[in-house]
C-alpha cells in the first residue's frame, strides 16, 4: 500500500549505514527536478514509521524541506525488514569491499534463518531437481535481488563470515579496505586477525609520516640592506649565466622607458 506520510513521523533503523552526503545531494537535485521515482519502504514501529529501504531518499527529501514523502507501507517482521535494507545497500555501488563483505554475510545468515533447508550445503545440487526454485539457493536469491553474480556473492559472503566483525569495522574506509587484504585476513585464525590489522595500520601511518616533507622554518625577516644585497646577488648570478646576445638584449631593454616596455 502506498501512502503519503509526514517526514517527521519517519525514523531510521539503528543499524542503518551512515549516509553518503554526496549521494544525498545528488538525489535531492534529482527529486527537485523530476520528483521521487521510487517510494521508500516503511513499516509501522509503535507510533512511528521505520525505514526499511530508502534512507538516502528520505534524507534528500529532508534536505529539500519537504513535509511529506511517498511510502510503500509493508508489514515485514524484523528479519524481512533488515533483509530489505541490506538488499538496497548491496545494490548501491558506493559500498567498500569490507562493507560489502559484511552486508553479504549478514544477508546469508538471515536467509538461512528464514530458509533453514538451504543451510549446510543441503541445496548444493538443487539445479538437478526439476521442482527446485532458484530462490531456494542463497547465492541465486541474492543475485536476483542485487544484480551481482553468484560467484561474487559467494566470495563476499566468505570474506564477511571468516573475518571477524571488529576487524571489518576497523579497516572500513582505510587503505586496508580491499578485497585482496580481506582474502589475506580470512586465512588467519580469528585471534590473529586483529593483531595483523593493527600492525598494518600502524605501518601505513608510519609510512605516511615519513613521506610528508619536513616543514621549513621561516627565515628571519630581512632588513632593507640584507634584502637589497640578496637582490643584487640574484641579478649578478643571472647576468653571469647569460650569454653575450642575452646580455646585449637585456641592456637594450633596460635603457627603454618603462611605458615603452609595458606596451611591447
């Protein structure tokens, strides 16, 4: 059911991702021009409405100063509401490798809770069964919902399940937030992952400090005599480096009146 709801009555989930302000601004510009194409998804939460999909669109409408927003009202339970939020996140290109791994692993955990028959490889050969639906397999269901390949989904789910959440949170947004580094971490025992990350982050900071140029201490202000001496020395150095033709040209130019040289 689609309804117009007061923006003031809508709240975001506590586990929602932080807003990307660049995306919010771009959405606000689009909504101001063509309107909001897709309503946000909300569910009733006490006397308020909780967003399950569309936090960036909600923020864009708030930025525009709108009072109401078009919503699809759903009756999802907690797991289905979280699933909707994760699917929207996975469809966005701005997720970092660490964020994508974490979100995919969480989606798999929810999906197995909702469909326990797919756990522990029980559906490994479902493609051989004529009565099997693709949605029964986690990777196929996620691929359909997000547009990603099953191979990438499986890879991200493995990264997110083998790298502990505290480590994923620590590397998110850093230079270690890469697929290659996540694959390196997932091979380590959980009790060694945090040690490795802290060591590598410290090494990065050390290298960054070493790469910064030393701050030059400003020279003491020159008095008139010192400044004049430096200027003369600079002129003499330039004169000595110049060839005969350049010196002759220079002499001819300084003999001209200032206004003649400016007009040249």
